[in-house]
């Protein structure tokens, strides 16, 4: 049994510090293990993000696949959604070397079995871990696999734009921050097809050192510059992507960050207008703005567990057109049920081009009625003990039974909250909403005191 830090094998992917937790030797083994788990597929799509270690880790991964007889289509530099597009186009499994929004010293792997299904900690990732731990990897094939290189960036952008009528897109001035990740080159291509959009480029060059700010737009410190520049430079809005491009975030013209549940409500309205009565899936943490907007528009709403595996499965079951998570992951029927930043942006452009109400006014109306805390994380010693304490404290006053779909969701009349544990860390995640800002702050602080003390 080899020495391996098994903490790198997560619920949805593999993420590790390079080269101490994962290096080229491990990448090669992961390629061999992936091939074995999928019973040696004839071909596999391979991609990478722009991290400094990305090319050498990708080459080692390909070596592992080739040596056990698997051919590779190498699409090289790709956002995660372009990687998904490639797997769908070729109807193949795939591996992308990416660590999403993690800091520059990280590497990682996202693994597709068959779009939209990814390998997970419950199916696929754990088996690959065991193969490596037990030195149970396949031997070299008699005939090694071959490599075929494909550049699909332009084709991917054309597909994204085919989802809307680009002739109807109005003029917009947009600040776009891609955090030196993978989305900059795709926005360059998209801007050539949408000359009516005046982009102010923010960090479109791929740079694995991420020299300007961190990659997670949910962290307020990573949004400081764009939130100042959008109103100061008279933009209609600002947009942000995480480095691998599967999440999308919006800043309105006054510099306000738009929460993911508000974006989910906006996009839900868009899809119901186009497909009357359609089904929308949203995660259990979301503000009441989501189900109430869906109901007002005449759609069908389905609250669901957090996480791409659960959202995709529910969308398939309900034949939903759209699924949204407060974390900035948005899923679409016309994008193979996968999450994608670029498609979300294009759909938002289409919505804003075909409504008389400005984005600012839409947000004003939501903020006046829905007062949300956003997700607040607390590191705790004993997750189970804290959840029991919270349940004992609040269950006598709930107006309906506690919802246990994902963590604990309490309906308290003029306020509500969801408290759930992280899949990967000793964290509790709180999302709270109240009928007034004052009550939201009061109850937020009350709960955080109970959680943290």
C-alpha cells in the first residue's frame, strides 16, 4: 500500500496541493485507475485549466491513459463547461485537470462518466482511490493508446450563442472579470460575435499565478474592484466567473452583488416566459423569492438537495428547463443538464434585452421584500452536537415540521433558516431569511452565537 493523502478525494472531484499531495506520478495513476473503473473505454476527452502545473499534470494523466491502451482526445486549455461540451459532442467520458477556484498551489481532477454524470465520492472516486492505495492498477497494454488534439473553443462559443437569437441582444456596457482563469479567451471570441456589447476587460489573460485577486467571487474581498468600477465607470452591469468557468456572478450598475437565489429567480422567470408552466429546480437554501417568483409566473418549483448530482437527477426526473444553486452554479436543459458560466451569461443577456425593467429595479424590488443573510460558514468541533442543540432550541416554535432534505430547514413564520454541514470540512453553513432586515440581523446573530459558543 502506497503513502497517499486520502483527504484529496472529495465528494465531487479530487483537489490537492501540488506537488506535495499530488504530482505527475499520481496523475498517471489516476489515468490508469479511471480507465479501469470505466472498463477501458476506447477514447477519453482530456482538458486542463490554466494553472502552472496544468500542462505537466495533463501530460502525465494522458500517459496513464495511453499506457493501458486508451486513446485520448486532448482539447487542452478549456473552461469546465467547454470540457463538458466536448464530452457531450463525442459521447465520451473525460477528465479535466482543474482545481476550480482553489488557490494557485492546487491541482485537481473533474471526471465525467457520461454527460451529465460525473464520478463522485460515492461512485468512481472512491474506487480509483482504492486502486491506487492497494497498487491494484492495470498493467501496460500491448498496444498503447494514441493522442488526437482538438481545438474546440470557437465551436463551443458558437454553440452557446446558438441558444439565443443574438440579433435581439441590445447594447450593454459590461465589466467582465475572469480572475485570470479560463473564461477570458471565450469572452474574446464571444465579443466578436456580439459587437453590441462593450466589454471592459478585467484580467482576461490566463495566468496560473492569479496575480490580481482570489478565484472565488463569493468571497467579498475578490469583488472589491469590480463593485467599485461598475458604478464609477457607468457600466450597465458587471459579471464574474470563477477560474474554471462553471460558476457565474453578477454586479448591478450600482455596484451591488446579486445573490445566487436572486439570480435563480430571474432566470426562472426567463425560462417560464419561454416555456409556460415549465419545471424549475432550486436548492433548499434559497430565499422564498425563488418559489414565489416561479408560482407568480405559473411554473412548477421543486426544492432539492444541494450539489450537482442531486440537482441534475431532479431536473431529469421533473423534465426541468433550469436548475439554480445559491453558490452560482446554474444548470440548463439545453446544456445537457450541466452547470456553465458562459451559457448563464448569454441567457441573462437575452432576458435583459427583452424586458422593460432594468436589472437595478428588479433587484430593488427583491431587496425590499426578501432579507437574506447569504451563506455564513462556522467551523465547529462537533457538527452533530450543534445540529442537535439548534433543533432542540427551535423545534418547539416551528410553524411546520422540520425539513430534513439537506441539513435542517426551519419555518418560523416571519423568518426561516437552513443549517447544513459541509460535505468536506467540519463546517456548518447557515442561510437565513426574514421579513425585515432588522429581524434577519437579530436572528442571524442569535443563531451564530448558539453555533459558535
